[in-house]
C-alpha cells in the first residue's frame, strides 16, 4: 500500500471511529463529512418501517449507509451473510433476522469503536446468530467459500484498493453465491477530478467508482450476471423530513448485484 493510500485509510478510520463514539453518546451519524440527526442519513429512510421497528433505536441512529443491502440481496433462511464495513451493525442485525437460527450473519469492520457499538447493539437486540470480525475489506479474515452472500452499505467507495475488495468478496463466496451492495456510484462522464470537486473521500463522494468502472472491476474479479442500477440521485431527507436535498450532482445511490459462477459453469 502506498503512503498516500495508507494515510487516506487512516483518515477514513479516524472519521468513522469518531462517528461511532458520537453515536454511542446518543448523537446522529452519517456517511458524509457532517453529522446529521438520527434517521436522516443518505439511506436510513430506505428501510421499511417494520425493519426499523425491529431494531434498537441506537442501531438506527448509527446507520451510515446509502441504501438497504439486506433487501437488495434477497436473503433466505439458513444462508451465511457477510457485511463488509458493518459499522454499527444495522445490516448485520437485519440479515440475522432474515436468515434465521439456521443461518449466520458476519459483520466486518476495521474500526474498534464501530465493532464495540455493533456488539452492544446485537446484545440489546438479543441476536445470537451474529459474529463481528475486525479486519480490512481488502483482506477478509474468513476462509474461501465460507459465505453465501456478501453485502455492503456505502463502504466499497471508501476503499483505496477496490480490485482487492472485489477479489476478496469473490474468494469468500461459495460457488453460486452472490453480492448485494448499496454504494455511491458516479455517472460515467464524471472524471475522478470532477468527483472530487463534489465531495471529499471520507464523505463517500470522491472515491466512488463510475458505473463502467464498477462493472469492469466485478468482471475482472470473476463475477457474472452483473447489474448496477441507480436508485436515486445522492440525497438525504430535509432536516424536518420534508424535501430531499441533493448531495452531489452526477453521483447516485446505486444497487449492485452479481453472482459467483458455480463450479460447473464457465466463467
């Protein structure tokens, strides 16, 4: 890893460590450069009311994402799920409910403060089929073929080595497994410099891949059946829950789906 990449990763870690501490003290948190009120992040409003009601209020307040990957991934009873960059654990807890006692939900995060927050939320929710792991999404501490589904919520854009993230997701998936990711994606005509003009790296803007770059990265890793669908321009609800405000022109919250081919299928 270059010095610049290492410095950028440390900046991201510090930012989200601070967000975890703020959430633990009862404040709001968000994937972005500024804190917002609980429930007012990019994607908190995309969770169904029934899902929000089933979680501790503290877990909702710590939601940092830009979408709802548990719905994107269409989880089933008995599946093994891994959430990359699990943050405060909201998507791990929702995944655990969907896969049931026969399944398991893992959460991976590089930030001790976030892991402590996630474990506290899991204990409060009474979740027993969850496990939180410390590590980098570029080097997942799980064996090859150990999960059925990989999800992530507004985290891949923060990585300084996205090819490694895609390769690692492919490695830990069992043949026939799939990814269901919510992420920030740029329109193809936005150069990296123009993305940086719209927001910084730690704010989930500058590091976003374009639609074409995302597809190419997944293809190189070996994924098939790739779908990258913009959901809405990157926005968040107004302060009083009214009109949304545009966060970055040309940047979108997007749904990313892809499959790891089965062993008997050509790549």
